[in-house]
């Protein structure tokens, strides 16, 4: 009756996470396989058996999101009944109150729609079967429990312990065998099938949740541990209703009663009665060891044990007070402790404005975002192609109702990015997959970043629809459609760069390899004349140096200001020494006023004296000097010259070189121009790094077959004898001094130069 009444009060409670499991059910029933995204073999549901159960209902025509709350409400009643059956022979009052507490606990109603109520009901009945020495039944139920949630492993241990305590000495082994045979067969079959599907039967969300905890993302406040979350949960309920303090009080008293009975009686029955305390302790310890990000519903498996202890606490008071009206007292206690919580939940579910998410009390109230998420999902389903990919901060509801391939910025669908999430980088999923449509709330859109406020994001995405629900703190939701093809990254030429404290930049990639290709029309609007310029740096971690700001800027190779500076916070203590990863640096850019080469300068903002050039980016050149005769060097390189026919003693000989780039060799050559006499002796020369139209332009960023203009000047000696001299040109490596090889040809000199012109000195 209590469960039926509360199912009316709590009608409509929904959370986002269960919809992840629902989508597996929908896809399986529709013949798309046991997957979240079609074609992606990733196990991100923690309840695979529950998904299979819901798939049966989907196949029968009953939607998963409709039937799951009904299953949960019924399971709460069945679970309360199991607590009564588990303890009624030892202490009927305690057992009855435990079942009643379990059914009425507000926290349990925050798990409606999850697999948790069914898991707990099955687990409790497995313990009942074990207590009645029905090993085979207990084994089957434990197999179901483990399939529903990995936490079922704790229930297996509890049931095995109960069977050993209950069994006669000679039959203990046989009872354990009868227990484990169906357990191993049934769950083993499921595990083998999951392994065949996904490689492992373990959900990848485990590593993602652990990464979230390290990055500070939890269901409570940043860096909340499981124990701290339990304390915050109790504080929230007491803040909501001071009488809620009675619940842990009765549980504490009951635990003392049970422990005292175990010590005094030292009987098998007293040990079995105390096992729920072990269940609570093991569950807390397990979550502490796993170090996963805590969410409110993670605490629901504690409720059966706490309710069991609370039942014994009430029974102790009933026995001491010799009260005959235990049912009236129990009803009064439940209303006193839990009534306000249920009333406030009903207020929110019926359209009341919830408290701000920063308020502690909001942690124990139903979510109000599911309705707007459902609205968004239906809109996406109606207005996009089935091949559309969507990007979301929260994965469940919007992907379920849209039935589109989804990526989430927590990396649940992309477990390979768990290390990025651990490092606090939620942008990387966006910049790696570029969804066709991104669905973002107004506040806290991608956790610690909001691309909606960034110019580069507006270069790539355009808002096409807004969704409003005043109950949701993140309203309005905005649908952003990608307007250009997904950016493609290419490696920029460069070398490893040391930025101090053992941190190394291994490579730089960018979506723009040619700044010349960007628009140069000054009449265009800002939104057209600017372009997204996206860099990402491949980093190898060094020492932990706290929070630092990694700064990146393209600067002119020969000095002077460059393009926009862009920075990212790096939590160095979340990187393991020697670990490698990518960091994104998105910005915007206009085409430079002239063709130039830029060095990608990177370093810590906090240590401005350390700046490393990690790569090169160029605006590919334009030149009109195409009527110059070209002479081949090697590997496709060629050079030509515009030089005067004559000069004077003591004059400065000005001329122009025209280089044609060949195969990329990664060497930043230096050019030499020699004035040589007939004997081949160099009488004057000019050496300088390669340039284009007066600006330094390293050969490592030259593009094959492009032409580069390079002016040079040679001071003719005042005492140079009059006559004819040859201009010889070539390239050499400034580090080693080795000259570029020149193919055999009439214009080749013996020392690897090119005779380009003859000049008369008058």
C-alpha cells in the first residue's frame, strides 16, 4: 500500500542516466544490435541484463521508458517484502519496520527508472532463498543480480556466507555447489556473450567515472569523494527536514543492537542477522577503492542494510517502551522522517521551480531537465537526417528520443578519451569528432568551458533552434548546426620542443596549412573574413607543477608580432610523468596582410622566459616573377635569377632569386650567392636564410612546386679587377655545413653550386 501511494506521489520522476540503458534495449529490439550507437561496439551501460529485459518489452511494443518506472515501483514493494521475509522469524517487528523503511525511503524513489530497485529486490530475495537453504534458487537470483549490476558480486558473497552458516556440516559443500552451478552457468553465459560483443564484460563507463572523479566532476560538488557525498546527502535531507536525522539515528542504534547480539549469542542466526551491516560496509569500501565519481543514486544500495538496522533500532525502542501500537508508531515515524522529502519531490514534479543546483537541497530532488531534453530529442528526430551526429553534455534522454548517433563530452561513448577527461579536458571530444549538431544548455554547457561564447565556435556552428523550460537551470537549450565541413588536422613541420620542468611538445597539428587560402576581401563581414584556426599540441608530461597556463601563439619567424594568442589551463598533477596527450588551442584568424612564415611559439604563461618554437605555419606565396629561366638542383628544387649584366667596383650588386620548391626534406636551408672569378675563386658573397619577399621563409614550410622570391645584395670590392665574373648560387645546411646535392648538368660547379649568370665589373 505504501509503495502504491508513493508511486502516485512520485509519478513522473525521471533521470537522464537510465536512458542510456533504454537505448540499448531499443536498438536490440529494432535489429540494430546490442549497441548504443549503431556500428559501435562499446558497452557503456552498467546494467546489460536490464537492457535485455527491456528489449523484450520493446519487442512486445511497450517502450522502455514507459515500462521501466513501473518495474522499479513494483520492485520496491517486492524488496520491502523480502526484508520482511528475511527477518520475520527472528524479530517480526524489526523485519516489518525494515521493509517499511526501505519502501518509504526518499532516496529509493530517486532511483525509479534505473535498474537499482529491481537489482535490490532480486538481491534481497537471493538472501531469503539462501536463509531458507535453497542454494539453487539463490544461485539463479545471484546470477540475475550480477547481470543487473556489478555490485551483485557483494550479494554473491553474502549469500554464500548465509548458506555456509545455515547448512549442516556434512551438507555445506553440496549446498555451495548447488548455489554456484547455476550462478556460474547463467552469469558465465552472459559474460561470454558480452565478451564476444565488446571484448570484455566490464562496462567502459567504470574508467570514465573514475576519470571524472580525478577531474573533479561529481554528482555533488567538485572533488567530492564517496564518503563526503554520503555526508552531503544526509545533510541535504536534514536541511530539507530536521526530523530526517532520526533515520541514521535509528540505523546507528540498530547496528549496536545487532553487533551486541552477535557478540552475546555467537550463534549462526545472530551472524546472519548482522550481515546487512557487512553489505553496507563492503559497498562503501568498494566505491572508495574504485574511486569513481559519486552520484546520488550510487547510495541507494546502502538503503536495504540501513533500513534493516533502522528496523532493529525501532524494535529496540518498541521493546523498551512496551508499546503495543508499533504500526501507528512506525507510520508516524515514516511521515515525520520522510514526508517532507516526498512532498517537495512532488512539488517539483508537478511544475514547481526547483532550487538552484548549487544549493545542497537540490541534490535530493528529482531532475527537472529530462522534460526539456525530451523536447530537444523529439525535435532532432523530426528535423534531421538519420545520419546526423549529435554532441551532448548529457547522453541519455536526447540520444534516446532522437535516435541519432551521439557523442558526449564526458567520453562515455568514446572510452579512449577517458584520459582526457581525467586531465580535465572536456573539449577534446568536440574537436576530434565535430558532430553535425551540438545541443548545449545556456550555463555550464561543457562543464568548465562554454564554446558558445567563443568566436572560433561561431565560425563553425550556427544556432538554429532554442528550447525553453524555466524549471531547468540551464535553459534555454540551443541546437548548433555545423555550417562547414568538419575540420581536418594536418601535422605542421617542426621538432620536439622543451618547455621546461620535463614537459615536451612533440608535435603541433592545425586545420589550416596555408594562410594564403583564407579570405582577403576587406569588404566581407567579420563573420566571413575571420576563420577558425585550430591548433592542437601533442604533449609529453614532466613534473607536477600545479595548475599552469599553456600559451600558444604563431609569431613571425624573423621577429615581430604574430597571430592571436590562445591559452589553456593545464592541471599538471592530473598528468602522469611521461604520459602523452593532446591539448587543443582553438582561435580565429584573418589572412595576414602579406605572405609570411610563422613559428608556433608555445610555453607556460607563468614562466615567460621559456618559449619554444615547436612548429612552423606559412602563408603560401604568390609571385608574378614567372618569366625567369629555372635551373634544376635536385629532388625537384630549382633556382633562377634576375641579375644586372654589369656593375661597378665598390658598388652593391642587387638581384633577385626565384626558388621553386621540390620534395619536402625538413631542412631549413641557407642560401649562398658567390661572385667568382674565372679560376673559380670567390671574391664576394652573401649568405642568408631563405626568404620570400623580404620575410624569412624556412624551406621546411615550402610547398612543392611553389615559387619563392628572394632578394639578395653583394658588395663588390673596390679593388676588384675589371672583367667578367660568374654568379654561383646554392643551398647548404647551416648546422652541418653540407650543401644540397646538385644533379649533373652543364651549369653545375664542382663544389655543388649553380652558375646562374655572368656579370661584368667595369
